[in-house]
C-alpha cells in the first residue's frame, strides 16, 4: 500500500492564481506596515507566561502508545517468519502510523496542544525502560547542535519521496529497526536529551512546532496556558536550527513541485531516475537556504552582525512557515488517506484479520468540492507567513533597535517570495 502525498495541481481555481498571490503579498505588506507603526517595542522576547495549575500529562499512557506503534511497525519484519503472506491489496498499519501519524498528525497536534511527542516518544520510553543514557554529554549538542537531525531529516524525506519503498511495510519495518538501533546507541553514548534533541528528527520537529502552541509545561511539569508563539523566541540556540527549518520548508516544496511539468523537465534533463531526483531535492533545499542566508546577510549588515548569528537568531521566524507549508500540502493526505487507519487497526499486517469489525471500511470523501480545501490551504500559508513577519519584527526590535525596520526589508521580501512559492506549488 502506497500513500498518496497530497492533491495534485489544480486547474479549476475559483479565481486566477495571480489574484491569490497578489492578495497574499498585500496582506504581508499591510501587516508589516501596521507592525512598523503600532508594534514599537519587543513583546515576545521574555518567553512564556504560565497561568493556572494546569493538567497532568499522562506520560505512561502516551509512552505505551508510542512503544506499541513502534512494535507494530517493526513487527512487519517478522510476519513472514510465521508463514503468513500479507495481501498487497490490503492497507497495513505501518505506512499509516509512520507517514500520517508520526510524520504529520503528531507534529500538527503539537502546534495546538504542546509537545505531546515528548511523552509519546517510543525511543525515550525504551531508554527509560532499559536505563540508557543517564549521563549527558551536553558539549556534543553545543558543538553539533541539530545538524545530525537535519541530515537524517533529508534521509527520511529521501526514503519517503524518492526511494520507491516508502509504502512497503517490510522496508518501513527495517528502517524503523535501524533508526531504533541508531538512536538507542546514541542515547547510550551521549545521553537521552543530547541524543534525542541532536539526532531524533521527530524530537526536533515537535519541539519547534510545539513552541507555537499556547499550551506548554510550566515549572510543575503540568500542561498549562502560556500564550501563542511565546515559546518560539526563547527556543535554545541550537547550532543548525536554521538549516533544520529550511530543510522542512525545502523538502515540502520539492514534494509539491515534483509532480509539476517544469520539475519533471528538470529531472529528465539531469538524466532522470533517483540520482536526478536526489539532486533536485537537495537543490531545492539549498536554494531556499541560500535565499534565507542572503536575507540574513543584508539584515546583519545594517548592524554589523555576522550572517551566521542573524540566521540563528531569526530561525524561529521560519517555524510557522514550515508548519503552514506542511499543513497546506498534506491536508488531504490526513483527511482521506488517514482514514485507512480504521481498516488497518482490524488487520494491522494485511493477513485477513478483522479484529474490530472495521476491515471493510471504505474511505469517506466528505468534501464534495475542492474549493474549501483550497481556501484552507491558502489561508494557512498566508497565516504562517504573517506570523513569521510578526516574529521577525519583534526579534529585529530586540536585536537592532532603531534600525529594526530597515533591517527587515529583505526578510519581508523573503516572506513574500516564500508565500508566492507556496501558492504556486499548491496550484501545480
């Protein structure tokens, strides 16, 4: 069973695409103008303000669910050992759990209700069970930051989009097993927090997205209200954090563009095949990264701040954009392909079981026209970029003082360019 990635290019837009692009650009320009006039002092740099006693997190329950999910994915490897032959026409649980659940639903949920992945994380749970990684080698995180996680992120996306094996339950089981051994080995050597933050793609992704959420853990460890966006400006200054967020944006951009005619022509011009697709994937990330570094260089020049420093300081401003890109692109995947979990729960290994009486469930296409989907996608992309403009303006006020407005011109142009790019990719 191979999951579709997202809806294809649209040829029936309710209005010409140019109208949406111009409208989105005007929204960003007006937002920037309003911020310049009305937002004259930094308001978000002092971090979260927790209120109320909060709700206790059911960590053991979440951990049990996470470990069970990992067992089901890795368990695909052992089905043939019992003489069972999965039916290739039946959806199995591994691709849905991994690509819809872990890859999409969990991070999107984190942006709303806080970092619930911290409790769900099966590798953290295994480390606790087997008492691994008590001692922390924090200097490794200070030196290498999230660069290893960035490289692994590109590897996961390559496996999903280019390898051709992302829908194979056996290959998913093998990859999950390898990832488990890698992480547990890293945890044993570097410590739980150091290894998970620096290497685990999902820990880094969820910590970034959950910083958007108005809900977080206060000093008591309970989930409580802290305010929207409050945790983003005070995220730890991990080396490579800007590259991780750029990679999130770039990989989704490549996924959306890979089905277009112009991207297909470029891939064919490079000889086609996985090598050409890999080059285009990396090139997409590099181009977006270069544009961001260019904007950071111009912003830093006005205050004699190094480009690397500006890129790190403003990395959090890209997080809402990365979330918006992913949500817009994968919305239909979650809504429709995600329903396959109902069938797969009754027959997780595709061998003819019907444990809960849902093996015959059929996907319900409850949206009869694509217009609501399109407007939701456009709204999410524009909203993500507006939040990026707000965060960049607030950080510029804190870092550049009187030169804040002037320093943000190139960042604003970058936001407009990314908005336009996102809309063009969505429209195909």
